[in-house]
C-alpha cells in the first residue's frame, strides 16, 4: 500500500479515536489530561509555524495563551459574553498583538529575537498584574461556572479544543505546502538571500506570527473557561513557553505532526511530575526531568522523533542519482546552447539599465567606495575588475541594497533605488549571484529555482509551493543544465560548479533587466565555465545588462565589451579590455602598488 495512504489512514483513525474517546470512557482524569494535551499541541503547532518553518525561536508564546485567556475572562466576567464566543475575540486580539510584535522584532534575529519575545511575555504579565481594575491583579479573575449538565462532563472543553487543534494542524499543513511555507523555509536557511530574490520577508514573518498566535489565543480563551479562575502566574508562565518549545523540538521542528506528537509525550510526563512526584522536591525533579529531556533531544534526536523515524524508515531515503554524461558535469546539452528562464526578449536601444553616480561608503576611517560612477547599457556585458580589497564586492552590496550608501545615486532601468529595500530592487529587475553560491538546502533544486518573486501578492502566498506550470518550466531549465536527475533533491547533492549554474538559473526567474555576477567562473571546471559563458551570451542577446566581476581575464575578455577597474575604492580606468590592459594605473594596481591604499581587512 502507498505510504501516503497509510499515513493518511493512521491520521484519520487517530482523530476519530480521540473524537469517540469521551463517549466510550467516563474517566474525567483522562479527559482532563487530553484537554491539557490538546492545549499544548495547539501551542506547539502555532509556535512551529514561526519557530519551525522560519527558524525564529520564541520563548514568549505563552503570552498568547494569557492574552487570549484574559480577553475571554474579562468579556465573560464583566460583560456577560459567552466564553465560547469570547475566545474568538481573544484570538483576534492575539492576532493584532502578534502583528505588532512582528513589527517590533522585524530587525531582530537569533538570541535577540528570543530576548525580545521573552520580554514581551514578562511585560504582558506585569501589565495584567498591575491593571487591577480590569484583570483583578494578583487577586485573580473568576469566570462564570459552566451551565451544562454534569452528564456532559468536560465534553464542551474537550471537543472545542480538539476542533481548534485540527484546524491549527490543517492551517500548519497548508502553510507548509504553500509558497508562504516555501518562503519561510528559505528565511530559515538564508534570510538575506531570500530578501534579495524579491521576498518581502517581513510580511512572511508577520503572517506566520499572526497565524500561530491566533490559534493559541483561541485555545487560551477556552482554557480560561476550563479553569474558571485566572491569575497571571498561571497563564503568563515561562514554563508553559518552554514546554511548547520542547514539544516542537522533541516531535520534530518544521514538520506538521511533530509538535503534536511532542505534546502527546510531554504533557503526560508533566502530569506525572505533578501527580506522582509531589512533595518538597517536585520542582527540582521536574526541572531535572525536562532539562534532561531537552539535553537528550539535542544530543540524540537533534531533528526530532518524526524526522529521525522518516530517515530510518525502509525506502524513506532518496538515493542520490548516479552521475551520467549529462548530469555528472552539469554542462547540459551537447550543443552548448545556453538556457535562460526569461519570459520576454528585450530589444536594444533602451537606456542604461544601471546608472551609479558618486556612490560613497565608509567603514570607520576607511572609504571602501569613493565617489564611484559607472553605467551598464541594456544588452551589454560590462566587466568590473581590480585587486582584492579594491571595493568591488562592497560596490555590489551597495547596488543590490545589502548595505546602505552614505551618498550617491543608484538607478535601475531609470528607477531611482538608492533609498529602496532589496525586494523593491529585485522587483525592479536587479538580480545578483555571489562568489560562493548561496542556495537553500532545505528546498529542492526545483524549489530553489522557482522561489524568487517578481512581484508581491498575498494571494500568491497560498498557492502550491511549485505550481504545475512552474514545475514544467523549471524542469526544462534543469534538464538543459543536465541536472534533471537532481530536480527533487537538495542542492547539497550538487557539485560546486553545478550549484553556480542553479544559482544563475534561480536569479533569472526574476526576469531581470540587470544581472550582477560576482566571480561566476571561480573554482569551476573549463566545461562548466564554457557553459556559463554561453548562458551569459544568451542574456546579452536578449537585451539584459550584465555587470561581471571576474579575476579570470581570459574569461572576462571573451565576454565584455567594456571594463571598469577599481582600486582603493575608486574607478581608476575604464574602456575595452585592451585599453585597460595598456593603462599604466591598472598595471601598477595589479603589480601591488595599490597595497598602500588598501589596508589589511578592508572590505572587498
């Protein structure tokens, strides 16, 4: 039987079993245990959208539990609103709070993001404690008692949380299989590169944060009605946040069902420490248990339970395709015909696709780029050469927006972009490769190629990760590169030179007017170098402007009509390859006379 069918059958069977459990068992103990497990699973699944897919680890997700709980409690206790309606309002409040928090944290990453989210949790707890007229402060807030018959036990809590869990997992699965999920995984791998490919990463992260926080807030509101009494220490609790994170890590961060599995392991253990390991040492035992579990996960199951099982399941591993005459070298078709991913040809006669004027960037007392001016005409191949430390890569970083210029003008296809962000520059038609190819290891080769966004659209984010039309077009690209056998594998399975070809195909998906190539021929075989040269000539024929940094003068001479030479952050010469070779300033720069102008450690 097909593995997907087996998996789907098991999942449907598991949900059905949970649905009928209260009907066949009158045990309030197990009902309550499952209620708390559902709550933890919702929290872990919500956290996983941001922490597992995008890689932004938060320690403040229990803030959404508390915010949803207090919103529901206040509406029920002071305004007579049904808690089952109030929890929806709590989810909306949490959505707004998550959006605001994403704005606050949009420039923070790594440990700084962890600290800010933890601070948000503590701040909300402090506000709830001190705003006594609204929340009851340290005295707590009592909700109305349930009014249904005792014969129904805790069924309303049980089934409502089960329903929220099913919806949360369904949304998590939808996100993972959509372009939103594709972008979130790219953000986890290399956020700066994703931004340069046109992804508005701040919007991606905001949506992820809002989706996760909303469902946790709804669950928090139901939990408030379940316990009927709220105090800040119970719902704005760092321990709850830690259990949420631990559940996702144990089950498998970045998977759909891993956080749920982790919750079904963690909550019974937490309950065990509460009921069976009481006494004066219960806190220390609990700390030891979960601290040891976290350490064990980090040492022995760093990917979590589900990914580990998946890789060890018979037939789960995809064997690496054997190299063939075409795939082994990555040179593609034997006729050497270049391949591009462009949709529309561009004729000659258009204005310059790049105009840089008086661009300046300093690092401390070192002026890395000093009043640089250059142009790239449509349909031209322009070279940029110079010794190491001359400022070439810094200039590239200024043009594509990786770093900001202190002064000067940058225009791409007549659009002034010096004050615009990287996604806007990519949407304007600017694309760039790097000295060392930067692909996304969490994505397949095909997904890497189709990831770039030529324009932003909210509707597009919820399309399939790779639409059938995109796959057909991308398969034609990888086939022409001789990499069809690697289409659905990680780019880590490719050679260095093959990754360079894939990166070029990736940036061409933007349909650019200007492509900046940073040492494309460095470290690759002559066969791949010729293949790459063919692709560059094809772009030239289609009217795309190309700015090429390259130390291989033979490779550069075979392509470029015009060359600029940098030294000490300045353009010291420009003209044809023959003209700049004959320029004494250029000869002196390459002979090393410019060393005095380029202190050690100067940016390249």
